[in-house]
């Protein structure tokens, strides 16, 4: 597997990574998609433990949360390296 595999379309953002130096050696996934029945974004973070058990954490973002996140990411991306 490549270290990073990212896919994105108008309804889904997904990234999976494995084997980074700062990683614990297990694969991790982040998925973001709109909620079906609400005006929110669902965020799912999955980490595979050393026992190969998947641990899922979920978070729901409002439009206001998403706007603040977008502002944060834009600012971070514009910082000099």
C-alpha cells in the first residue's frame, strides 16, 4: 500500500495512510461526508490497533464548525514552509 491514498468527490473525502515515521505502524483512515438526514458533516476516524481491531471515532460538524475548519486550513496552507 502507498503511504497515502486519498480520494474525493462532491460528497466524500477519504484518506488512508500507513507507515509514516510518526505513525505507530498501523493504518489509519479519515472519512468526511455529509449526513443523510441533517445539515451536518460526519467525520469518521479509524485506527487499526496492534491487535488488528478497528477503533472508530466519530464527530459531527455543523456548517459553522466546517467554516471555521476551512478558515484554519486555508491559513495553514498559506503559511511559509
